[in-house]
């Protein structure tokens, strides 16, 4: 049988397709015949093919196959040599390059590579008595037969060759466009072919993108130099940056576009897609081999070589892009909030000022007589064991100390602080967040950009002003990784001697938290025991903030952290406490005595306090009257801090001691038993355990109120409290108390 016969007439071969480049190339794709040998209509597209057989194939780049070449007979001798009795198949390892079909062993039939432009048609042989699993390539002057091992492999070769041939022609046609209507038509058919192809491979979609990208770089780039891309084009640019971040189009075409966006006065609220495109462009730069170094060079190019950036809009636009990107990282958590705006609203600039307040917790009052005797801690939970099966929990905020401090804000009702909104209990400084790998990469990238921005002296004042209102979502501020990375930026503000920079560490208005509060000991972002807080106080006190107003603010909100750091030897904090005493900021005698004891616990504090006493004799008179009756240890204090404080003065009159939310353990019981007058002890959310309870039960016989909420005590330790006959109020909420022990304690009428 002559394998070179025409496909016309009654032949069951597929009709040959036209190769006229003026027609859409998708129409040239021929489909393989069905397994039963019945012919399929000519011109069937790939989309119809998918509906017919539903097969999927991996795009071949190379493989082993049998090859036979049949030349058109021109003489009697050539006709004899090309007869079916003298034909042979040669094994070859063929490679499908971008331009041709080549053999790894260029000998015999495949001595020379076969260009895709030379292949006129690709068909399957499916008539009776045809060679099994055979593929026919029509070339000028002959035919090439490719015989595969099975039908699936044959079809895989067929689709792969068709794809390579068509993509090669598309590149050729679109590389030199003549009329834009033809180009648009060809691009549409190219995309349709890629979407309907039975081949499953990343390069199937990447190849059309490469062609369109090249077209963009050569044809559209000049138009974008002086004009912003419209929204639809921005969408395409964003997709290109996400799918092909390493494309040269990102550098060559998109860079001037993004530079123009950042240098002009942009209202991203009206043009959210421009902001999203800028965000995706920067992420694409981060995906290059240089990573953040490439991003850093881009930031440098936006700033310029001089010490002063000539484009005043670059910084606000970059900050807006960073904020939008960071919001997107916490999309899932933001949208899970009640009444929160969606990410789409945030990106479109439609977010309205949010005045959410924490949900009020239901209060269950205990005996009013005992309420007046309770420990005055900032937040307090009490459980009183009564002759019923209920445990009454009372959660209240005690502002007694603040009301006694001097200042207008002490007795006024202010908005809840950011920390109050974030956390139910100050014992927890951060929330647990699990960001997706992509969101994590975005977060790291854009926090690094904020760090880069803070390194420029001329940008730092404006950056501090933009970040002063804390424009990040609450979830980000409760995320340890974010606040730890952002700490570098806040440190740069704290080190800057210019007042317009370090003044932005404070809140924008009273009742709101600023970076000064968030990074203070006990704040949601503090992870260094107050090191950054001390440096912030130092720079603020060293400038124009050495005033009574600033000291009043510290006394009202950060007295505990100041005393804790002074207890650990911070000279700045010792100075602060001395000034509070000198300016008579603190009116409560117990608080004054606690400050005096704190000062006398260190050498530097003792020296400065003695100098202060030389100027103010009334302080010595106050100390002679005896120690304080009430004492609250700052949060995060340790056993060593408590021991140092109690050893620095007289505490024989101490009746009320709060160690809530500190880091004390059972070891501090050795110090507590030295307080014979102690009646009320608050150990809420500490690591105080059974060993400490045993020691307290043996020595503190006058103890009346004990708060063990959220401590690791167990039944063994709690049962030892039965010997304390004076104990009338016991809080065991969130402990390891069992039902049997609870009933036992009720029977003993504690």
C-alpha cells in the first residue's frame, strides 16, 4: 500500500487543512480519528475534540519513536526504492524544540532537523491495514511516518506536534503585526486554543502569555510612558505579574508605568486597581533572583541619588501600597470580625472609621461587703465559694488608682484602648495567627519595604506622621511576627533626635494608644522586657517633653512599667520616678511609698533619691510613718523583682498585695510569708503553684482574700487551704480544681 496517497476522495484520512496565515490558525488543527476507524469531519477544533474523547496528555518535549521517510518517486529507480517492501523504520530519540523536530542522533532519516514551517500537515493513519499507531507528517517532497508504541503515545505525539507547530506560527505571525484588527483576532484564537487544548502543561498557558508580553513590550510600552493604564489593562498586568514574575516585561514595560504611578498625585480610593497593580509589581520584583535586593534598588530609584527626594508623592503612595498589602495578609481574620469591612472594600478605599468596642462581659456581683475589700488590680476576677453549686464570677475594671492620680483624664470616661479591644486578658500579649505561605511572603516583603523607607532621613518625618495613627489592622498588631519585624521602624523613630519624628511615638489624641503604649512592658507588641520603651522615654524626656504633663501621662498609664524597669536598674526610669515625687505627681501615699521602695532597691536609685530628699524633707517624713498598706507589682515582674522590692524598705503594714499578671512562681512564697499583716493577695494569671500554697497556708494565718484565677494549682495545693480559718473569699476560676475537691471545700465552709 502506498503511504503517500492523497487524503482526498473516499480516503479515511483526515482532510488536509489550509495553512493560509491570513486565516485564524486555530482552524488548522485537525483531530485524530476515533478508535473504530470511522472518519471524523474535517476542521474539527480542539474544543470539539475535548467533548468527544475527554483525554488529557502531557506535552512532550522529547521521546523515543520509530521514523520512516518516504520521498516522492520521480524515477523508476526511486519508485522501486520507495516501495513498501524496501521501507524500514529507524529508532530515534526526537526532541521537540521551539523551531524544529530534531534527533539526538542526526543520522539516516533524521540527519537534518525538520523545521515546523516545513511541516505542511500532521495526520493520523487510521484506515484498515495501515501501520499500527502511526503518525504522518507531510513535508515538501515526501512524507514522514512516526510509529509509536501504543495509541495513547501516538495521540500524545500528535497533539504535541500540532501545538509546537501552531505556537511557532503564532510567534512568527505576531512578531511583525501589520494590522491591529488581525492581531486582535489571532490573539483571541490563540487564547481559545490554549484554553481548549487537551494538553496538560504549564507551558500551554505560558506560551500565549509570552507572545502577548512581547507584543506589549514592543507596541504598548510607548503609550504607557505618559498615560496610566485603564482598569482592564491593570487587571491583565496584575495577572501577568502573578503568573510570570520573572518575565522581562515586568522590568522593561511595567517599571516605568509603576514609577509614573508613584510619582504622581494618586487617589487610590478612586483607582484601586492601580494600587493593586503596584502591589503585584513589587511582589514580582521580590520573586526575582535578587529578591529584596531588587526591591531595595527600586526604592532607591524612586528616592533618587540625592539626600532629598524630588518627588513628594512617592512616600505616601508607597505607604498606601504597603498598608493595602498588609491588610490583604489578614483578610481571613479581618472578614471574620463582626461588622468588619470586606477586603474588597478596603482595597477600594471604602473602609469607614470603625468605632467597635469590646463586647461587654456579664457581671455577677458577690457579697457587697466583700467587694469593698477586694484587691485593687487593673482587671480582677473573683470567685466566692458559697453554699450552692454555683461559682459566681465578677469581672470589673478598677480605676481607683487612676482616679487618685492627679490629672484631668483620671476621672473622665475615655474610649477603650487598642489593647482592651484586642485582648480580654492582659495576661496574653499576642494572638496565635497562622498565615498562609503566600500571605507570609507578602507580609515579610512589605514590612521590609517599611524598614527601607525608615532608613531615609528625609522620608522619616513624613513616614512617622503617616504611621502615628497606627493604620494597621488589630489582627496585625496582635501578630507576634508582624510587631517583631515592625519594631525596627519604631526604633528608628525613637533614635531620631528631631521632635517631629519622635513625637509621633505618642498617640494622636487622649484615650488612644500609640506606639509608645504598644511597645511598653505589658503592651501587645513588647517582646524585650521594656528595652525599646526605655529608649522611647529617654528620647522624649531628653527633648521638650520633660514637663509635668508628660509625667502625668506616664503616672496614669505606665507607672507600673516605669517602676519595673527602675527596679531593674534603668537610670532613665529612676529619673522619671524621682521627678514624679519632686513634682508631686503622685498623691496616693501607698503609691508614693512603693516608688520610694523601688528607688531604694538599686544603687543609682538610692543615690538619686537621697539627692531628692535633700531638696524635699517631707518625703523622709512620709517614709518614717511606716510602709504602704497597698502594693501592686508591675506586670511581667519576676520573683527576683519582688524580692528586691520587699528588701528595700519596711512593709510591715502591707495588707493588700497584687501580683496579678506577673511572672512570679511558688518561689516568691518565701518573701510573702514575711508580710505578717497581709490580708488580701491577688495571684491571678501567675505561675504560683501547689508548693507556694502549702507555705502560705502554714504562715499567713490572717489572709482573708486569695485570688488563684488562671494559676497551675491543683487539688493537692487547694486542700491545704482548709487550715486557713480566716480565708473568706477564694477565686479558683480556670484552675485544675476537680468537682470532688470543690465539694470538699464547700463542706469545710471556706
